[in-house]
């Protein structure tokens, strides 16, 4: 017994030591991986994370880091299984940001229904995240993208290598300048630990304008290329100035932030003869945040760029800054919520017509970064962004879009399947104009309110919120009608037919790019003058079968539910010009009797004002006064206890026929 117990103790001790050592080793490996991850050395970190995962170790942090190591290297399809494990095993503890990344990754393998379900959960958890709002307002995004698709035809391009090519831009010499990690001048750069690709240099290729084909690329001359990253250029019209992105490397000195990470900065260079010299960094750069991917406006007075500076909404936002005549700069301005989201907005490009093209994973698209376009508005701001559709956009990252609006030839980069390298440049010919207006509609069926029979040849009128007629149609033989609408606008839709009382509904459009509102309208038989019991002193609200016009406690403003009913009053006054009414407003018994009389007067005036102004009714036809609590319709007088619903019945307006 003693020996057996001792042996058992030895065995247990050995097991504990083994487990302890194993856990210690795993923790050390994770520490090293986390160190690599925090330096953006995702490939090195991933190797360690995978070893730990393969040994059977599981944790929320491990799955997050594994997913991120693929996600931030644009390998979204490989991120899916790790985010899937994260969301299934740690569902109650998940950071909402990982739901967004999971949804984006699912799109990369075209699991759009699953991606939408994840975004619905993301919306419930976040509530006010702009990306969730975009998603909820554009539930038909695939339908819109399908409508937008096919307006570009991809062309063959042989400039790509087995490495990475992206960030095309036009210069003044009819060339395309782009970033590439291919070897230049027979010398290969050091591998970058982020993705184990050589560092990027800037190259230029002559463009054959007829078809956009590029000649053999040459490395740009001068001091513009260094042993670190250079990318994303933008040239002045005269070709004498270039803005470009580089790692934080100034005067042969490498800069880092407080955590030791090398970030990005924008630099400006001047052309002397055929070499770029006088390189200077822009004054709004910082060691503590990235400033990157410059884009000049056509007139050269503004510079657009991406940054994660202090007031950015997400991982990177788009900004603009004025360029003064003396070459100095104004203060950078965030382009705001219409353009920027909590995700990534990056790689801006301004066309000669002033359109802003950019890449984003915060606006709803097909997966990863998609290319969007925003058109300049009269206010000086940009419109809501429109996805440019397929084939430019895919389920992978698509970005750095540029377009010559004269030749309709353009270029963009993508890491889509079937490419030659890590990122490839694609050329295209634009064949049709893009949809850059918000398209919304209202459709519906007009029926008899009692029999539910569809009503053909009923008149349906569309009016603005001031009751001005915008459109008038007759329903077809199936009772259907349709109107085109503007986005984010309020309307009134009115249905009428001989021997029927008119009915109206208020409709407000949203900011969805392609959206159809369905509004069924029911009308009741019998006009006002058809009712045998109609007489002076009757309540028009009863004759029109209106819902009561209620007010909030101690308030006199017109509630949205009351607006719908008041529009019916306006419709009746317009249909029957001889009608005159007296608006009688009442309160409940709470508060002082004199105050209630004053409150009811306010309510009567508020109601009369709405009818006169919104309906443009002759003031001689509508009068009104308040009655306080003198005409209660139930037991709820002073000192009698009642529920709030009972008191509300007394806070009402009546519409008494006086002529």
C-alpha cells in the first residue's frame, strides 16, 4: 500500500511537472508570438500561434491572434476557421470588432447569408456603430452591386511579378507609376517581417493609351527609393512635384513610435532634370500615427490622404488639407461620417472631374476592401459612397483605383485568386457610367378597407411634406401604383376614388442606395357628403374614422402619429372646399385647472397652425380653442385615481363641423 501510494505520488508528480513544463513552454512561445504580433510581424507570430494551436492549446486570445494574422495580411479566407472557432467557443465574451472581421472574412468565400447574420448580431451588440447602420440601411446591397456591375471591362496586363505590385498613379509623361517589391537594379531588398515580402520601391512604365498596356517597368531615379517601403504616389500637373508614402525614414534616420513600431509618412520631392531630389516630409506627419497614400486634387490646391490620427473614426480615415500658393499647408480636416467608418478607409484618388475613389471595408461590399466612388456636391462635400461593382470589386481586397476619364482606361490592385503575385495590378476600360445617385421607390396596392378588394383606377398622389403635389398616377387593374423617390426625404402619399373617402400616409425615405418601400393604402366607401347622419356639430374625426389626436403629458407639439391623422383632415378640407371646422383641444385633469385651460389653448393653436401651414388652407375655414379639463370623456376627474392610458384619452383634439 505504502509503495503503491508512493509510486502513484511519483507518477502524479511527474505528470504535474510535465504539464507545468509544457504550459510554461507554450506560454513562452505565446509571449514571443505576441511580441512579434505587436510589431506587426504577423507571419512570424502566426508560425508560433499555429504550433501552439496544433499542440491542442485553445484560448480566446489565440484564436483572435491567429485570425488577425491572416486578416491583416489580406488572407481573409484563411482567417475564417479561426474566427469561426472564436465566435462558437467564446460567443458570450466576443469583442464586437471580431464579428465585423468574421463577417468580412465570410464574404471572401462568398458565404454572404452567413456574413449578413453575423452583421445582424454585430448591429444588435454595437447599436450605434456606423458600419452596422450602413448594413441595416443597405440590406439589398448585393442587388445594388449587381446593378452596378459590368461597367468595367478588365484588360490584359503583363507588368506583374511573383511579388507585390499595387498603388498605380499617372504622371505627366504618360506613364504609370506603381509600387513593387520586385528586385531593382539586380539587388533584392531585405524581407519585411509583416508578410515576408521584399520592401517596396517605386517603378514607372510607359502606357500605350489605346489599350492601357504597360511597357517594361523601370525603377524611378533619384533619392526617392530607399531600403525601406515607398508606395502610393501623386504627381502635380506640371510633373515637377510628387507626393509619396514612405516608412518613417528621414535624412537616413529611422523613426519609431513610443512602442517601437515604424509607421508611415507622406513625403514631397521635386524633379530636377530626371531625378527626384529635395525630399521633405510633410508638417502634419507624426511618429505616433501613420499618414499615407496621398492624392492631389486636379487643380493641385488640396491633398487627400489616409491616417489614423487622433480624430479618426476607425483603423484609418480619409482627410483633406489645403495646399497654399507658397507650398505650405493648412490644417488637415477629417472627411466626416459620410465617408469614414469605424473600419478602414484608405487609398484615395481624385479624378479630373473631382470624384473621390477610395477603398473601404467599413462600407458594405463583397468582402475585404472594396472600391467606392463619391461625387462632389454643391456644398463642397462628397456624396454618400457608391460601390463600383464587379469586376473591379471581388471577394478579396481591391484597392488603389485610378482612372483617366478621357480615355476611360484605368488601373487598380487586388489580391484576388488567379493573380501572379501577392498583389497584382489590373487594367480596365470603363464601358458605362456608374450609378451615383440614390434610387428609392414606393410601391403599393390600394384596396377597399372592408372587402379588401383591389381598386383599379384609384388616384394616388405623391406630395412633399408641405402638401405640394409632386406626382399623380392611377392604379392599374391590380390596384398597384409606383413613384420614384429621393433619399432621406419626407413625403405624403394620398389615395382617392369616387365614392370613397381619401386616405393618406406619411413616408420617410432612408439613405439606402437602392431601396423599395412598400406602402399599402386602404380607403373606405362613402364620402363625407354620402353619410346620411352628417350635420353641423358632428366630429369630422368620426366621419373620417380617424384615430384620436393625442398629445404627450404637458406638451402641445404635434406627434408623428397625430400628423398622419391631421393629413386626413387636410385632405378632406381640400376635397370639400365648403367645409369649415372648429378645432377643440382638451387636457386631462392632472395639474391646475387654470394651467390646463392654458395648455389646451396651446394645443388648439398648435393643431390649427399645422392644418393651415401644411395644408395651405384659408384661415377663415379653421378656428380653434381650448377647453382644458372641462369636457372629460371618462371618470378621471380631479383626485380620482386613473391609469395613464385613461388620462391620455382626455388629452385630445376634436374637429367639429361648423359649416
